C-alpha cells in the first residue's frame, strides 16, 4: 500500500487543443495517496478534458504523465481501468438496451465465456457482488438498464469502476445525477478509498460539497491551473473569485417578495401514473415560480414528465384551464407554448449529434417560415444567434456539435431553444444541474426575468437553497403525493421543508 501523501499520478506541462481551441495550457497536476482532490472551475475551464486524458478517453496534444513512477499514456478507458484508474463520467456511461450485468462487464465478457458461449449465471453472480459494493443489493442484474432511474444507472457505473478496486477514482460531476441517498453512497466510497491509501479526484460545481469532502482544491480557469488550496485556505468567495476571475458576491437568488396573479395557467387534477404518482393535485399561476421539492424517489421528476405529456396519466388530467385543453402528449404541450428542460439533459433535452444551431432552431419552425413550409434562413439565423449572444454560449461557431460542449454550455442551449420560442409555461427539472456559479447566477436571473414578463415556471429541484432562493411557493412531495405547501410571503424555513420530505 502506498504511503499517505505519496504521488500516485503526476501530470506535467499538459496541453490539449481542439482545432483552434486550447482546452488545456501547460497544466501540472498531482494525485496523492490518501487524498480526495477536488477539481473546480467554470464550465469549459478544462476539468473534464484533464480527467478524461488521465483516464484514457482521449490523448493529450502534448505533455507527459507518470503513474506509480512510470510513464502513463493509456490508449483507452478499459486500459486505464485495468491498470487501476477508473472514471465515472459526467454524462451517460451506460447502454440502455442491455442488462445491468452486461453493462457492468461491457468489454470484459471473456471471463465468463465457455468456448463461445457466455455463462449468464456466472456473470450475474459476479454482477451481484459488484452491485453490493455501492449498496445496490436490491437491483436485479438481469434487468434491462432502461427500466432503472437515473440515480441507479449512475451508481451502476460506479459499481463497474469499484469492481476493479482502483488506485485512483475519478468522479466527474456525478453528484448532479444523484439524490441525497446516492450522494451518501458516493461520499462513503470516496472516504473509504482515501482511508485505504488510494486517491480520489472529484469534479463538481457544488462548492459546499467540495469544501466539505476534499482535502485539496485545484482551481482551473481557461485551461490553466490558477491555484491549489488546502482545507485551511477554503473560503467560498475566494474560490468563486479564483474560478471566474472576478468577484461574485454571496447571494445570487431573488431578494424580492413579488407575488403572482390569481389566474391558473396549468393544473394537475388528481393525477396518478403507473409508477410514483398517486392523486397529485397542483395549480400553477400566471407569473409564478412554483418550486417542487422532495427526496429523489418522491415522484417529483415523474410529475415533470406528466405535466409535459411525457408520462401517461392513468387517472385524473393535466389541463390548461383558460384554453380548456388537456395535455396528453408533448406535441400538445409544445403547440400551447409550453417548454420542458429535463434533468436527463443528454437523452431528453438535446440532440447530441446535431449542432448548436439545429438544437436551438428546432423550436422555431413556425415563426421562422418564409412562406408555406419553407424556412427563412435569415430569420432562423437571427433566432439562433440571439440566444448564443444573450446566453453567452461558448462555441466555436453555431454549427459546432452539441456533444462537444461543456455541461454548462449544453444547458444554455437547452434554455436557449425555449427562451427563443417565447414559452409561456416552462417545466424546469433540476435546471442548474452541472453548471458553475457564474452560469447559475445567469440562469437564476433569466428565470426571474421570465417571471417578471408574466411567464409561469415549475422548478423541480433537489437543491434546497435553489428552491428557497427562487420560489414564490414550494410544494413538497413524499411517496408520490403532495405532503406540504409553503409560501415565500410567510418565509421559508429549511427545517420545515425537510420535515415534510422525510
């Protein structure tokens, strides 16, 4: 076992270019035994690029790495994993149409083969052992992955890595996909690894999380290391300033007590679904930011789907009362000026292989017409460029593929297409997932500006400060039902909200 503080991995003078873009500029970085090292910075600062090179997802343009004192230049993630460096990626790292067990051992089926046939029983027994490492003993390894929720899928990715007993665990924005129970599992795994003399590198935008769990923070900005802070140096405003290169003062939530109109624009009338929702009743008013909170399995994400017509409602109905229109599918919702931002951004809110231009323009086919079915290229370009400028979307040009953007810039594209569409009602499910403090501040301002214009917003969130800071009214869900209602005008008390959740 390495001695505490021993350097397990060292990066020297690393550069990475994507065409004209310089993602990393002469980066020097170390991962030490017994240490949890945080990587923090704005979206596009180079955090994921650095960790992906360490893990073997892509090569550096220049620079060197050493691992256990020997040159390190992995050609694939599987090579990195087998050598002891495992990474849980920011976005989806599993395949939906195969089983849990097949995902756990993807690319490693040979160990279960007898001649040319895979011994399924043997693979599933091994999968059960792997799942137990992250507290997923209840998950059936023979079950197709698509039937599991986002948190469970992310923990399965972690189980796959931990099954290799890595020396270095890289966690890239994983907590954004996890509820509180999942986060506690992750934190337990991280601290256990550090206690056993291994190393953890975690990338996150959650400043409180990083200050609580990391021994050292490495701050990146524009592809360069700005500073390395030890626990004794942690101070929130200092870290924010180092991240963005300017002062970001404390609170960036709403400070007003503005109300909303009595007019009800969206109504769920005692709706039930096949799973999770049971006789849920709620109303959204014109000019209201309605917060929906609860633990990760309370049903709030399913409610977001149901409100936009993405989840079949077996009993009750979702209505637009003024128009007398029943929302039964996403097409009806869209045609009635509703927008939806999913927690599962990559699979539900974006077309990854399409460009920034195509994603934003996808909501504007009516307003950008020239005549008949023909689209005006000029109108469409103005429609897209306005959002790229207004939301400061970092892209080389509008035709850059969305999948190559950072998480925060992807989220801006999602917002951009619905802002461009001038949606009257927005369903936002974890709207600031995986974005940095600067982008969060801009998004909160945008949400508030939309409220002032008379837009109505349902904001589903697992982040208590976000709910308290932005909502006019908060509904707390528990076990698929509404379990509490709180009003901004009365003052939100975190203790009361948590009591309703548990």
